[in-house]
C-alpha cells in the first residue's frame, strides 16, 4: 500500500511539473508574439513611411 501511495505521489509531481512547464512555454510564446515588431522599424522606434516612386511626381 505504501508503494502505491509513493507511486501516486511521484506521478502527481511529474504531472504537476509537466503542466507547469507547458504553461510557462505558452506564456513565453504569448509574450514573444505580443512584443514582436509588426513591420520595419527605424532607429528611433517609429515606422518609416512607405517609399514613393519618384517617376510619378
């Protein structure tokens, strides 16, 4: 009976660690996605204007 209880405790601990690692990875992925730049960014942090073709002026 003690062996079965010990096995259940170990299995519960393993499942807890696996679940916590998955949650940490999901949170890291979400943070990375939320803070990723969405386009070209200039040195001062602003998005540069689109270049226009000079031949149409």
